[in-house]
C-alpha cells in the first residue's frame, strides 16, 4: 500500500508543479505524436467506462492533452460521467454537417470528449473519397491531444475490434469473477493473435483487496505471457470502493470528487504505469497516423485467399 500511496502522491506533486505543460510534459499544439489507447472488457458492467473516463480526467488534469472518444455507441456514458451535454457526434462529421472542433465537447479537467453515437464502421457507407476526407479530418486530433483514449463498446462488436486492433495499446478491464476473467482473457487472446505487435495492459477492477488483484492478475499475466511474451502486463488494480458509485450518481469522476479514496489511489498508480509507457514519441508504426491507417484497413473487405494448387482441381469439379 505504501508504494501505491507514494505513486499517487508523486503524480499529484507532478501535476501541481507543471500547470503549463500537463501530466505528459508536452505543450498542446506541438506535433509530438499522439498515442492511441483503447479500453476494452469481455463483459458489461466491468467498470470499463468509469476507468476510461477517470483515467482521461487524471491525465488531463492540468491541460487539454487528452481526447476521450466515446465509442460505446448510443450510451454516451463518458459524457454523462464528465457532466457534459454533447450537441453533436461523429455522425455529424460523417454526414459533413459539422467539423471536428465543433463536435469536441469540453469535459472535466480540461479534457475533450468526442461523442461517438454512430459506429466507426459507418464510414463504409461513404465513397472512397469520402472515407479519405473523414480520415484526414481525424488527423487534426494530433494537434489537439497527446493521448486519445477510446472507450469501446460490446466486445463482440466489429467496431470494438477495429478500435483495439488499430491502437498503440489496449487496456483490458476485468472483474475478479470467473465469467469476467474468462471472457476478457478470450478477447485479449483474440486481439493478440490478430496483431503481432499489439501491447496489452491488464487491469483488475473492483477487487476486495490489492492482494487479491495481484494474485489473480498475476496468474492471468503469467498465462498470457507464456503464449505472447512481454506483450501483456498487469498494469494496475482498483479495489471496490463506494466513492466510485457515489461519484457516478452525481455525474462526476471519483478521482476528482474523492482524491484520497482507495480507488483514486489505485487509479493514480495505474496512470503512472500508463504514463511511463507513453512518455517517448510514439515512433514508427505507432501514433495517430498509424492508428488511422490501420483503421482504414478495417474498412476494406479482406482479400480473397488463393486456392492451394492441390485443391484447385477439386474446387473446379465441385
């Protein structure tokens, strides 16, 4: 517990000492590269949206460095937790009714929310030129944010898979219950099998103690690491805490309303781990441009695989 407290205290001290630059130490507007992080879970009610929203608020505490994309279509729960009332959404961007700056909504801690309200794969309905235009508009996020955090929706949704497989990092949120662990494990394994360089941070939520989180999360990390090497790490845990539900009822972030709670300290420790991984420039193959390029690939139908020579004759006869 002392380590978690020291990490939380250190992060708060960093925030108080750097009001002009923000948690990531990057001045808004500089093209330093934008990291993209998707937050996923194998089951509903896992706290995925709460963690995505509060983590965004924490990282954006001192400046406008974070854009939170509410990819949980139709729910707009991120906006509600931040006490915002979005007037527009990605749907307006796709329909060419509004530009990106008009759609972004100011939220708590200076972060900006990009309301989804439509599937990202709705881009498929546009012409090839229309798709290129939208992707180019989304590139402007790089001058607005150091980090884009995406709260994804249903784990079986093609949108969720597209977001996760296109991101630089995935945060997988799991509860200590068997069903949540198995389903989230299955989702993570599916993502890792489909993309060879994807990095995943496992996060245990609503545990009865940090010891339980470490025990269960450590087992999951060991199991996945045996198959995928160092691409999976247990990044943190958040214990069961009444301040979380109390803040949600007030449409507030628990990290802001109860900064000294056990859950807030766990979140702060998680933020330290995330921050340590995104301090450098994203580099080749990472960042917003790479994310959008990969996302564009998911809009195209997969190429037909050639028929093996030994099967060609049988195929023709059939």
